[in-house]
C-alpha cells in the first residue's frame, strides 16, 4: 500500500493559506500569479494539504515551497500549456502517455522507455510534455495522485537516459508535492540494475518508499488485469494514438475551509449560492480582482489579457550588431558570507530601442530576485537585487548560476512583460543571453575545468531553467554508469570463458573414463575394436 503520511489539520491548512495571503498583500510578486493557482490556494484545501504532507507539516518550509512553485508555474506557463505549445512528433511518439488506472483508481502516466533513445530529443521539449500530461491529469482528477509506470520491457543501454530520469525526479520533487501514488518499474533488464541504483540514490525517501519493481507475475498487485495492456499480460488491447485534451469549464467548488484571519467582508462571503467568493469582475474585463482577508484586493491579469500585436520572432537583421544589454558585473555575482547576503546587478540598455529582460536561475529555491523581468528604455539602467536566503548557501565550484535574457520590446508596456515572455521561445536565435556564476566574495575564482557553464553572452544557446541541474553532476553519473557497464561486460566475458574451460575439462574427464587418449586407439576403435579391447591388446 502507499506510504502513510501524517495528515495536516484544517487549522494547519488555514495557517498556510494565511501566510500566503499576508505575503501577497505585503510583498506581492513582480508578475501576478495565475488565477487558477490563487483560486486553488484560497478556495480549496487540497494543494495546501499536499505541501504540508510533503514537508512533514513544517509550516515555513511548506510555505516557501508553495510560493516558489507559484513563481515557477507563472514563469513556465504550466496552467496554459496545450498541444500547440508542444512538439507533435514527440507527442505522437508515445514515449509518454496516460491510460487506465492502478488498483487504487489513480491514473497511470506511462513511460514507454524503449521509444526514447538517449540524446535523440531536446530535453526542454520532453519535460514540457511531461508537465503537460501532469497538468492534464490534475485537471481531470482535481489534483488526485498519479502512478508512474516505467515500461522497461525490451529496453537496452541506449534507452537508459539519466538526464531524462533525473529531470522527471526533479520536476515532481520541486513542483508537484505528494503527487505520486506508486512508481512502478516493469520488467527491467539485469544489465540496467547498476544504472537504476544511481537513479534510486537521487530519489527522496518518500519516493523510494513507493518504488516497486514488478514483472508479469506481480503486476496484478498494483494494476487490475483488465487495466493492463496486452504487452503486460493483461486484457487491454489499447494501441496509443494521441488525443487532444477536451477541456471543460467547471464551476469552482464550494469552499470547505474554515475562516482565516479575521472575518471576510460580507460581499466576499456570499455569491449566488452563498459560497465564499474570491474573484469578481471589475470594470476592466481583462483583469480579475483577488480579495484578501482584510478586504484589500490585487489585480491579476486575466488569462486572455489583451496585448498589442508583437511578432513572435525578430529577424537577425532587425537586431543591433552589439549586445543590447551591458551587465555589471558580467562574469561572477559575488555574495558576502553571513546574513543578509545580497548582491546587485546593473542592467544597462546600450541599444537604441526599449529592451525587455527576464532572469532565471538554476537554484530558484535559494534566491529572491527583484525584479525578475522588466522593461528598460534606451540608455537607462535597471538595478536588480539578488538575495541569497539565510537558510541556503552557495554551491561549490560556482554551480549556482543566473541566465539573463533580453529581446527588443516593441510597443509593449511594463504590465505586458510577463505575457510577452510567455509567448517567447527562450532558446530562439534572437534571444540575447548572458550567463553569470555565483561565488562568495572571499572565495577564489573557479578554475575553467570546474565551470560547466560559461559566462559568455550568447544568442539562442539554451535555457537555464528552474528545473535545470548542474552539468557536472550529470556527467559524473554518466561516467559512473559507463564504468559499471564496462565492468558488467568484462564480468560476462569472464563467465563465458570460465564456462568454456569447465566444459573442456568435463570432456577430457569423459574421454579419460573411456580410455581414449591416443590417435592409435581412436583408429583401432574406428576399425570396430572397442576401446577396452584395444587397451588389453597394447
């Protein structure tokens, strides 16, 4: 059965909700959170409960992770992902799809590992498909738990992609707390055992507890035979074909949670059905208003916010030959040791047109960045404050990094910057990118070999997304995997040679028992004389 966890009380759920409300009022994000996420926190208990369960009722940690997840979801556009945002060739590949349920009625998210070849796909696009399916299942099941099914039948070493598996683990670990019912690994070949031990070491303790290695004999313990595919020994002859999601608009369920700090205004306590209401229409049809406990409100851009007609891409000829932004410092972001630990970046627009920028980091849980995105007019400079949180410290060898992206801003305002970047391809050829590493002021500069990511300005050179992991860590795991694979091959060859030697010795023993040692004896035997008689004649 699934791992048992300590259930949070309604009072603890309300306390987490109040922390969110208080921070949103006093220190709101630069770009407002998505209305769907705000509604989940204010009107429903399930999301708050999941964060409290995941972090063992640690209120402060659960709140930090909740806030961080909302920032990531807004930047990533998790709520708005649809088929048009994904690569259709990857979708039709069928290496990830959802079908049927496990023994507890939880939906199955199936990974057909043999359809994925290491290094053949862009990992950002692959993870985007993973997020799409998670969000799709959460919409269909009201955020019910999911069972991951790794179909390893027929897989070889070329299908074992450590980067992919590590990204899956990090995605669930960072952004989808308490989202898994089981992790089922089906018919894994023995030659992959060593690699899987490495993967198992990366998983959190709670994930290891629900990890199950299964085969055709044991699969019925976790999935009913009628829900098993025929290739798993079941009765379901399903053949994968991608089907777009049929989104349905459902009314917000009545609020079941107790009142939070203070008493909500009468206008917010009642809608037509007498249920709590936190969203209402304002005079601006493009905005929604979020009401909080003390009656204050914050405008949240509607999902269909109007924007001026901005082309999705600019041709290289339209860009300046020089960099649009001058970053100071342009190589290392240096932090003092102690609390508070803060550093400042200066972004100067050196072009002749307005520029919009966006900042991402490989370690979003460690840093608070203000502002994360914005608009800079020609010749102007914007100051960015980066705070290293007190409970965190910098990684060794400058493994914490920042990516600053910029594009020409044509006919957009500060209020439209967030929506503008949602529509952009961060890896596009016209995106100017600056990479910077984080170090302590009193630390020596890292050697070139210890810096897996350079600080050179590049265009379209890849994204340092919140889910990215340091390249050196992945390389170390791959080296260890290759060494283990070579060792396994050598062991197999040795066993084959040993088996041959044993067979040869057995044959000699059999011939010795029969007394057939010489060619003369063999000749006599071939003439019809038994071996025993030939010996007596000699």
